[in-house]
C-alpha cells in the first residue's frame, strides 16, 4: 500500500471519531438539561424569552412557560436553551448595599465668579475666539 492513500483514510477516520465524540457530549448535555427542567425552574428559550416552567407535557414535547404573571407561553420542549440557576456569592458581604459618598473640595465662590466672568466676556471657551456665526 502506498502512504499517500493511507494518510487520507487515517485522517478521515480521526475526523469521524471526533465528530462522533462531540455529538455524544452534546446529547449528554441535553439529557442533563432535560432532567433538570422541572416545574418552577427559571428558563430561557432560544429566542431569548425568560420565564418560569409552569407545566411539562412529555408526551407531546410541550412546555408551558409563564413569562409574566398571567402571561403563559406554550413552546416546544427543545426550544428551552438554558436553565437559569441563581448565583449566590461566597462572600455574604457582597449582598449588602452600601452607599459611598465622595467628598470633593468646595470651590471658593469668588474663584467660580471670576472664571464665569472670563467665559462671559465674548469668548465661547474655544481658542479660535468668539463665535461670529449668526446662522
């Protein structure tokens, strides 16, 4: 056998193996997600609709999602793209909200008046001089 014929066959075999492996992983992830889809779970559909699972009809592959109180959507079970889990930080201090106020030095009123007067005497603040366009 010639090596030029054997090399493409080996590469084809390796490619098929990796495709089979990635498909197996994807199927396993979908099964895990389906098993964690229970009534009361917060989900996101493929179209970006967020809601809570209200009812699951496994016989017909339908899931009822409540996006807002009183608004129910009946979608195919495969359109659920993600099951949302609330994230709680390890550090409990991140849960408290503290307001911080930065203090800036007060500007003297006479310094502000002098700066305002410089701007008001015909100069618009640019280096090109006063604005002469009257359009």
